[in-house]
C-alpha cells in the first residue's frame, strides 16, 4: 500500500516537481501538495516500511542500514528544498495514507505555519560545538593557582600519611577551578556569538565515545542566523577560536541546517498510519 512521506512545509504554491531529486526510498520523485500558498514537500512510499512496530524495530537497531540510508535521504531532500526559501522541517518518519490528510493539516495549521515561515525567511540554523582539552586546562590551572601550588608543594615535602588526603584535596580544588573556568568561558562564547544571531538553543552535549575526540564537549548550541549576518557571525567565531585556543578551547561550526531546533510542532510524530 502506497502513502505520502512528508519532508517539510514551505510557502510555495504547487503542485511542483523537483527534477532529478529522489525521495526517501531513493526512487520516487519529490513534489509539492499545496493548500493556498502553503506547500507540503512529499514523495510516495510503501507504508509497510513505516508501520508502527516495523519502524520501531528498525529505529531500535543501531546497526540498521535502512535507517541510516533513509535518514540521509530525508535530510538530502530538505537541504535541496531549503535553498532559496524558508522551510519548516519535519522530523524523520512523518507519513500519511491519503493526500486529503495532508491538506487537512495544512488547513488547520495555516496561520501557525505562515507565522513560523515568516520568522524563518532568509535565516538558517548553524551548529556550534565547543570542546575543552581538560588535561591541558588542568595543567594550566595548577601552574597558576596559588592555593593549588601550595598544596602541590606540601605533597612533595609532607609526611607520607597525609599525601593521600592532600592529593584528594588537590584533585577537588582543581576540578572546582576547572568547572569555574569552563563556565566562565562558556558564557563568553555564548554572549559573543549571540550578538549576530536571532536566538540560540542549548542542546545536550555528547560523550567522547560518541564524538570520537579526546577533548570533552562542553557546549552544543544551535544558532538561528540571518543570512545577512552570517559573515559577522563567522568572523566572531574565528576571532574566538584564535583568542582562546591557548586556553585549551576548540570551536567547531556546522551548517547550514534546517531550523529543527527553532520549530516545535505538536503533531510532528510518526503515528499517522498506526
């Protein structure tokens, strides 16, 4: 049984086909289903691939190649559509049985979609991840902090029975100073980069196991940046990189992304065909 997979909502009238662009199954063409001056970007899919139990089973399998492939195809379509227009991106797995169901969603949410799209015109989401080399930062703090240097001296000359407790105290103070430093610099980074962005959202950080890096991720933030401010935003980022690299902080920029972090749709769930 065939149905419709939805990628995003735009302000485009349709129907309109996207030449040379295949959908999530890498076979079906991508086109627009229109309601007034709104359009849902869709493609046809086999509903059996997105049934509740079947989809959950695939999503729960970290080695499932189908999920990796289709998620990339989902993103590819949105990236293509968002060039030159504002989009409201849908989460992965939004499907409908009938065309009329999509038109009903567009009709019921018409004013909400128009307002969201109006707020996103000529703006993109950019991701900034900030990493800290905590080992090197700890060494720097221990070399400069007076109370830490005093404890280190006591460790070298004090009686053996006290060394264990002195080391525990040294570790605790070092950890506290590092936390203070990372918080201080995090606020500097966030404040500086927010100057040329409309808003930002703090996301959860990822572990070293997930990032594959030796440095600890201390900030994972999404910024909504107007296209006209992007050059200034990137310049600020470059200046921060250069200024604070010596303080053991590394800044990474990614994007542009669809504005996932700045769109909140209550019905944006893969449950329409259950």
